[in-house]
């Protein structure tokens, strides 16, 4: 009698273990907390909904691709993930060829909304004065900044431009628009966010702007002349306050600032210099490896604290290769991501 009870108990216990084991085997990939690491924007192939995000932990030991799709039931993010921006707990994923901004929680990447109104080939975005400012620049078409409320994503107004509407940054709660693209143009528009009108236009002398960024309430533009390049500092009220000449360095681009230093590229070379320096470096910090074409070798370039991330896009025919360097120029890690990795963001 006691033996029968024991055998029934053993059978039930064994069955329970089998159920738990079976359920465990069928579980989806465990949820990851995406804070305290890096997010990488992968554009995907133009014309296909392949854009998505790669997460890499702060120590570079954990990597997860297709973060949006994994956390939203396999849903496709869209076509050409141009950039990621953050406000509060939200990540804003700008899809250039899908004409939308996907909003998701930055820590679990669950989708929470979209902005689609008045977008036409959006390029970049910035936040100021409780609003979202988005540049739009359709090839051969309209060029404008569209403005939305952060609170609910509702459309407010457009600011049209005749020149390019490319990168956009915030400084001193004002907005600055790079009226130059693909190495052509020398103007920056200053938008007063109290009126949402163009306050003034800054014209840089005898150069073409490659990129503008914001740091410590100033705007910095890296621009190319004929044989030399330049870094311009512009105040949050639109005044040109400093010019640094990069003598002998042609077509400098990809400007980044970290821990009081400029980082920038020219060709496959990566340079660094103190922001207070008055002379340009005479040799690069390092040179990246050759790729399938010159355009791919430094398709992405980001500097975050003590890490320099470079991306080789491999001609958009296969996974991108990310190589991470320390600030002395030594390689500390390399890994692959999605197609067309263009930027790395701290999260």
C-alpha cells in the first residue's frame, strides 16, 4: 500500500519535471535590459524593411542583433534606420525611407507609438523646448524642418528651406540646422525655439560643411576647404566664436567630442587633438583596414568616453564589421552587426 502511494507520487513528480523542462525548452529568448550599454543603428538594405538595432553590453561581452524585432513579436522596424535619439525613457528610431519615427521604450524596446505626419525622407532629429525637430530632405524635392510636440507626437508646423536640411542639433535650448549635405554647402540656420522661426543664418567662409554636432551648449562644425580643413565653434546664440585650422588635413569629417578632445577622420585615417590645441596633429591615431570600397571603410564613426567605434559597411552586401579601439588607438574588440551600421549610441 505504502509502496503504491510512493510510486504514484514518483510518477506525478516525474511528470511535473517533464512539463517544466518542456516549457523551459520552448521559452523565447530571455528579456534583456538594454540600459548601461550601447545601441547600434543598422540601416539595412535600401528598399527593404531590414533596419534594426544591435545591443552591446558596456563591457562588450554581450551582443544581441534585431533588438526591435525580437521584442515586438517579429515586427519589422522599417526601411533605412537613419538614427536613434533619446528623450526620457523613450528611444526615437528615425526611418528615412519608411517616412516614420518609431517610438519604443529605450530599456526593453517595446514599441509605444509612431510619428508619420508631415515626414518626407526624414534625415535627423533633435529635441528642444518640449518639441521634436526633424529635418526632411527629399532628393530633388522639398526641404524642411517638421516640428512635433514631445508629449503626444502631434504636428505643430513646418519650416521650409531652399538649401539642404541635413543634420540638426540643440544648443542652449535652440536648434541649429546644417544646410549642407554630401560635402556641399556652408550655411547653418539658427532656429529660435520660442518662435519656431529662423533667427539667423551662419555662413562659414570658403568651406563645405561635412557635419555639425553639439557639445557643452556650443555647436561645432567640421568643414573642408581646398587643402586644409576646419573646426568651427558656434555659440548657442548663433555667433562664430572660434576657428581651428586643420593644416594639411584634407576633407576632414565625422567629428566627435569626448573628454575634452576632438576626434575626426580623413579618408581611412582617424585623428585626435585637444580641443584647446592650436595646431593640427601631424599623424593619425590609427588607420582603419581597407574595405570593398573607400565609401565602406569608415561608414560609421562614434566616440563614447574611452571607446572609439568604427564601422565597415562591406558595401551593404553583408553584415557590417564593428571594430572598437581605445583612445590610444589599440583594437580592443571586433564583431559583426546588421547591414549598414552607421552610429553607436550610449544607453
